[in-house]
């Protein structure tokens, strides 16, 4: 018996430096890192030598130089001749983030609605949704941007024939120069209303979490919607009226040949927002439809067998299980919205490409630095979007298990 045990014991393997898998793995990683490092060094040194040969200045000192041109649409204070090229970079970045933020929200909401309608049992509804997807998904985005800018918003009535889309209150006006809206001007005590609103939102989130936890443990459902709406709407309104309604409105007024006051969105912004939202909504709709179809049909039958209506089945059973399949293409679409916003240069919307990589580059040169900063901006935003949605995707997958 002892001889059999000794026979089964394997001899101790000798370490061979050239045959060991760990050594080979480390060697190939170091080799790859060395090649990449050499390529980066070669590109940087070659670029620096070429710039020096052509007697071209380098560095980021130009960011502190005053810029001599004005920007029509901006979210921060800027005065031509006083503001610097860093201010121009910041204005372009904020304008890009603004249009991307609203386009992401609209495209996601519209995409989910169209994706669900694609699976409707109503023949007309499903075919209209299909037509929406096929038309806007297969027309190049640049053409859509130009169409909305030239063929729609530029053909709206003139200032004298402005359309009042606020049902006669003159708070929201639309013409061929843009969209004019009344803008809130908070008073000294309005912060109390805002504080109560924030506290109410936090309280609703806590209440919702506890209600779901109670349902998981005991199966007892707690009504969430009405108490939540009451807390978020009624409580801030009570404080608002108690503090004397400390909120006024800056209403746009026609003076001369244009409206002044309030907030203004230029036709270029509106055209870009509509085209980005519709184009990417068509892409998201197909991702939503595919995700819903990936859920076993038995889940629908089981949900209906316990008395859930079709709307509840979709929102409580099907969509949560489809999210792991929907999120990956959703990440790509959100990143593409940010990157495709650079097409705004075709219609003159002052995004980071138009202001910084075109106008600023033509004035001060420094092509390598300006292009590099623009690339780094888009890369940073894409990585943030990808990281946040990947965290959400992991949580959804854990819940699914």
C-alpha cells in the first residue's frame, strides 16, 4: 500500500526560466509596453523636431492669451478682447455638454417608447414605429442636421409673426431666430423652497427603498406614487407660498427687430437637438426591442397569470430583465451622441470643435495642442459615460441572478 502511495506522488517540478509560463507572460507584457512606449516617444520627439524645424511655437501658453472674437451662444461670462482662449475652450466644452445632455435624455426616452411600440399588437402602431426606425436610422445624421436647420427652423415665421406656443401667455415664443422662453429669477428666500424640495426627494428615495425591501421580505405592496408626488410637489409649494412666492419671471419682450429678455435657444441648437435625438432614438429603439425579445415569453405568461396588466408586465417584469441586454448598446449610443455633436460645425453651433479646433486654431496655431485637448475632452466624456453605465449594468446583472 505504501509503495502505491509513493508511486502516485509526483516528483517536484524543476523551475525552468525559459519555459515557465509566468516568465513568458511577463516578458510579452514588458515587450508590448516597450514597443508602445517607443512609438509614443518617437511620435512626440518627431513632432517636436518638425515644429522646431518650421520655427513653430509649442506649449499651452496661448491658453492665457486674450481672444478677440465673440461667441453668440455661451453659458458663462465672456468679453471679446478680455476673455482668454481657455474661456473659449470652456465655452465650447459647456455647449457640447449642454446639447449632449438634452439629446441623451430625449433620445433615451423616445427610443424606449418607440422600441416598445415596435412590439405592439396594434398593426398600425407597430408599422408607424417601424417606419420611424427605418427612415431616421438609415438617413445620414449630417443630412438630417442640415434638413432640420435649413428646411424647418429657417423657414419658421419671422419675428413679427412669432408663434406663441404657450397658449397665449407669451412665455414660450418660436420664430426663425430661435426659441424664446421666460426665465425664472429667484428671490432672496427661494433657497428655502429649493432646500425643502431636495429634502423631499431624499425622503422619497428612502421611502421607496424601504417599501421595496418590505415587499421583498413580506410580499406586501406599499403605494409609492401618490405619497411621493405629494411630498415632492405639495411640501415645496407650501414653503413657496409661505415665503411670499419669491420667484419672478424674466419674460421675453419684443423691442425693435427682436425679442430681449428671458432665455433664447438659437435655430442651430434646436436643429442639432432634434436631429441627434431622433437619429439616436431610432438606434436605441432597436436595442430596446432586441432586449425585450431576449426575455423568455414565459415571463409574460407568468406575470399575466397573477393578474398583472400589460403595462405592469412590461414595466415591472420584462424591462428589468431586458436591461442587461439593453445597456451595452445604450452605452455606445450615449457616447456616439457626444461625439456626433461635433457635426454642429456644419450649421454654426458653437461647440468645442467649432470654437476651439476651428476658430481658435486659425488664429493662434498650436494645432497639436488644440487637437490634443479636443481629443482628450471627447475621450474623457466617453470614458465617464462608459464607466457609469457599466457600473449600472453590473448592478442590474447582480439583481437578475
